[in-house]
């Protein structure tokens, strides 16, 4: 389906929603009212911009027709031709905006918050140290976009590394900004623990999961095994003396999640359930639509975590994103959370791929 067809269908849906919400019975079902109001709010900017685009199209067609028919005063032709150029420029700009809006609308998870999991892979303690570096980088990147970061679980090591950290990112465009980070991140540098000065290569795995709410993922209590235990920190010391840590096993899928970051068992359980819902949502999405999932894995913005996506080379101050062949010699700045140039390049590459499929 072409972009224009999608825009026309979106406008038709907008008109339908306006008519539905205008009916008196629409206010009786609170959940339905919220759902429809959210949908109309999401597509309103697209429809308004599309209507402006058509208005400019009409004006441009009229000016061109007048020039072609020779109906204008010769003294005015220059002004009209300038106006035509301005309209053409405006239409090109708006067309690009509409393409971005439509393609983002094709992504069902675009408006979602995310849960990010960082796990140390090959490389031992050095991988754990780089996990901590990535967590700091993502935290600063999120803050620069006004997003909220909430730690859900963390397993620190004795020298400042992280074996694993799970955190939520919430706010406008959270998924759109973080979705490209899923995959294996490789670091090349001299470890702090390396006395001979040799460069080591380590790897860290990042998973970005769109967050689902309770109304989307129904989890039956009988499908859960919940274990509680005492939380412990780096070196094995107890964080507190009560059994506040929670481990939840989802029996149908075998997913296991654990949280011990909070001192309250209730809060840890609530966080663990959020992580579990995100995992089940991702699992069901791929299972129910295997072909679409396959196509998405072939694109830059997929959730595929099986391949190396990026290398951080400290000696050369170089960052390379292998999916699009982008290399930047600005590692220190990037590790401070300045990921926008990389994200923009990945988004542009994804847009090219998607436009061939729309």
C-alpha cells in the first residue's frame, strides 16, 4: 500500500472516530472511551498535516493552470512563479514529514515505553565494566531526551561493573529512540585488570523490550511460581535482612525474572511482573506473526539480538555500527550519551527499507 493510500485510510479512520466519540453512548464504557480518545489523539497530527498538504496541492495546481492558460497579467508572472517555487518547497518538506509519521505509525510499538536488559557476555570482569559504561551511556541519552529511567534489577560486581542491569525507560518516543540498541555490543580496549597493556575484546548483550500493560497480557496466577529470598549485593553481602527479593517463573513459557532492587517485596514483585509481561508480549508477537517478525529482523530496527551490531574501539576512539557501516571517531562523546547521530542514521536507513515495502 502506498503512502497516499495509507494517509487516506488514516483520514477515514479519523472521521469514523470523531463520529463514534460524538455519540452519547461513547461515554458509558470508560475503557473504550480512553482507547478511542488515545487513538484519535495519535492520528490527529497526521490528518491535520495531510489536509494542509492537499490544500497546498490544490493551490499549486491552480497557479500552474493559470500560467499555462496565459490568464495572468505578464507583470505578475514572476511573482506567481516565485509562489509556485515556495509551494513546491513546502510540499516536499511536508511530504517528508508525512512519510515519517506514516512509517512510525506502521510500527505498532512506537508509542510504548521500554524495558532494557544489559548483560555482560564474553570477557569476564571487563565485560561487566563495559555493561556499567553502557548503562551510564543510556541513562544520559534518556535524560537528554526528557525520558525517565527506572532501575528494576541490578547485579553489581566488586570493582564497579554490572553483571546485569534491567531498567525501564518511559516518556515520549522511548521505543523509537531505544529500539536500535538490541544486539551484541563489542568493546576493544585495555582492561583495568590487564597489567601487560594488551587490548582485549569483550561483549555485552542488550535487549530492548516494548512494555505491555495488564490489559494486553493476561497472566493467570496458576501459571506462576513465585519464590522469595534475601537480596544480596556485590561480594555476597546482604542488602537487607528480610526476604524482599522476588523470582517469578512463568510456567507455560519458562521465562524467569527476578528483582531485588527494592527493599519492599511488593515493589520487587510489581517490577518483576512488568518485565515478565514485556517478555511474554515480545514472545507472543513473534509467535503470532512469524513472517512479519522475520521481515523486521532483516531491518535495522529489529529486535534480533543474535548478531554483533556495534563495536567500541577505545585506542582509536572509534565507534562502528555494523548494520549500516557507520563509523564515527567520537567515542568519548558517544559514551557520554550523545547517541543522536547514530540513531538518526539508523532511522534514515530503516525509512529507506520501509518505503520499499509500504
